[in-house]
């Protein structure tokens, strides 16, 4: 299939699914006429949660898209699958560890909660760092690997925003990750039991999960187009992801009511600034190298 045709199909499909979900699920929930349960069904002592289903589904979809791109780059399928499996394990551990470290006061008093990830507490920046680390280690120590380091991070980061866009809807079903009070037309009703301390008297809040889901989807479409049509050096997509996501996350974080802090600064705002700078430096350096190569020809 021609790459431009594939991009159009993916764009139309993802946007259609997003619009349908917004039209069918959001209006009654935002008005407070209905409350969705975070559990799909229960079998004995086992509960299947929307959050878990959405995360696992997002990983599967992202993997299938990454596999298609890897074939175009002549990467061995076994190599990519092995790297993904290792990356998922390391990312989950690092996402939890990151969250625990920034909530050390609570977890030092409640150490039994550290392993109870089903109670919540996974940090996306920790997951990203874990995935980058696992990609580096895999490409460095795997003999005859068909994946180069920045090539691997490009494959990961070009599908990551789609996975994030899907995963954010888990926050919707969990009644979490919302913003400050608002009276905007798209305000979201939050039940009293789910309101953050200090906001008990307010009823309507910014649906920050929706903001991020929408912009993550846009970033995914930009990166999908870029990797298939514009990329000239491995690492360019990784750099663009760092910059684009940092802009979105940093601004949305200013609205969040459940942020982690470093002193008086929101941790994710600070991390977003750092990642943006790293991404910008990487992108500029890659473009300079490309220019040098062109001049040498």
C-alpha cells in the first residue's frame, strides 16, 4: 500500500473512532447524568478494569503499527518483538518506580502499597525513560541486532502518542486526571467522592484527560506522516516527539489538580522543559549532520 494512502486511512480511522467515542460517551457523563464504572466485569476475585483493557489494547495496536513500519526498514520481526517485550517490562517497572520516588513520603510509610499498581500510580515520563533505556541496552548488547538505537526509539516514539491517546480514556473511566474548576461549555462533572482535597465545593472541572488524548492523537498523526515521508536521519522522530509532547504535557499539567511536585514546581512541567530542550538539541544536531552530508556529496 502506498505510504500516503496508508497515512490517509490511519488518519481517517483514528479520528473517526475518537469522534464517535466523544459523541457517545462524553455528553451524559460531563453533565453528571451518568457515572461509568471503572470495572468491566468481575470473575470471582478477579476484576477486569477499563484502564487495564485500554492500556493493553493500546500496546497491541501500537505494536502492529510499529511492525508495519519495521518491515519497511528491513528490521527482523523477532528483533522488534523481543525489544518490545523487554521494553514493556522495563517501562512498567520504571513508570512505577518513578511514581514511588516522587511520592516517597507516602510509600515509605506504606511500603506494602509499592507493588499494588492496581491502586494507581504510573508515571508516563518514567515509562518513556524506561523504554529508551531498554532500547539502548537491547541494541547495544544484542549480537547482530537489526535495530539501531535511534531507529528503535523512532519506532517507539512514533506510535507512543497513539497508545497514550487511548490510555488516557482509562483516566476517564477512573474519574481521575481532571483539571481545575471551570464553567466552559465542555466542563466535566466530577462526583463528590472523586474530587481532590480542597475542591469539594466545585462540581465541574477541565477534562484534561480529553485534552491530552486529543493532542496525543494529533502528535501521532504528525509523527506517522513524518516517519513515512520526511525523516532523513534516525532520531528525528524521537526528537520531534520529545518537543511536541513536552509542549502539550507541560501546558496541560498547569491545569491538573493531582500533580507531583519538586519543591513548589510541578514535576511534569519541569520534566517537560528538560525533554523539550533535549529534543530540540537532538533535532538541530541531526539536521546539521544531514546538511554536512549533503554538502560532501
